[in-house]
């Protein structure tokens, strides 16, 4: 937002005075910590080992997980949607669906079987949210996947509405195998790299761990509380 900041220096100096310390006006140097235990978790794990960790944790978060290659992706996705009761379906507008050979399924097979498929369109505004509310299935793509916690990371932009992942009754995340990292540590590092290289930050970054749940009542996990009641991860072997 363009504009002029008035009295900034005086304001910041006043805060520093109230805090009882000198004003910090130079960039803060990042500490070089002697011990970094967060880097040691699953440090030398291969992608196959990380996938096994992800599968194991999906059992704990009540999430179904499939592994497939591009040749079988369409049939697996169709099977999952059928098991969820069919459409309506809402998806991101993402060229990777086409690159992964899903056009025939999404634009021909499903419509031919009277399964409504809505692709996010930022020019339609509130209609997108209405479609997501009415959808039985939401389909997105994980940019980074945390093996340790079974978490998918979704980057929102004008073509990737965040409501696709939490308003439909059920949720499907397509996961490139190459996107799997050990834990939050590596996800934060990757996001920082993306920002440094592109100067761009997603409008919203969502960390989603399986279906909606709450564990704040006597530490008992209750699934299907305030969002998708079921979730499926489909891991695509892209390596």
C-alpha cells in the first residue's frame, strides 16, 4: 500500500526507551547455534524410508494413503472419489493435473457420468466458496509433505483457493514423492529458499494433518469436527 509514514523514528525510539534498551536499527545476525537437534531427526533417511514413516503416521491420524505411479494415478483417484460417494468435486486450477494425465478423468469421464467437477476460478469471486461448500470432495496438491507428522503443505494463490481443502465433506491430497521431507524444519527451510529465489510468498500457507480433528477433550482424538470428515493422500512416484 502506497503512502507516507509519519514520525516513525520517534515512535520506534519511544518503544526502545520504554523497553529500557538501545534502539536496534541494524539487521539482527542469525545465531550460529552449536547444537541443532532439529536437523538430526530422520537426517539420513531415503525417500522410501520417509514414505514408510509417512504411511505409519497416517494410521495414527486416520488418513488413508495410496502409492502409485502416473500410469495408475487416474484409476486410483477415480476409485477414491467413488468410495467417497462421487461428486460434486472442487479442484484447484493447476496445470499439474494435466501434466499428470488427469484431463481425461476430470474433463470427460466424470462429467460423462454426471459427476460435477468445478475448477477454481478467481474471476468468479464468492461463487468459488459456494461451490466448495456444496462439494463432496476437494482435490489439492501438496507442495511439501512432512513425514514425521503426516502433514501436507498447501500454497494458496489466485488459482488455488484455500477453501478447497476444508469446506468439502472429504479431502484428497495428491503428493509428489519428491515433496516428502522429514519434518517442519525442512519445510521452513524450503519455504525460505523459495522466497529468496523468487521474492514471492504464497498468500496463505496451510499445514493440514489428515481429516479435521480435536484432541483437547481429555486428550482423546475426535475426528470430523469442523472440516473434512475423511482424508486420503495419494503419493505419486515422480522420482
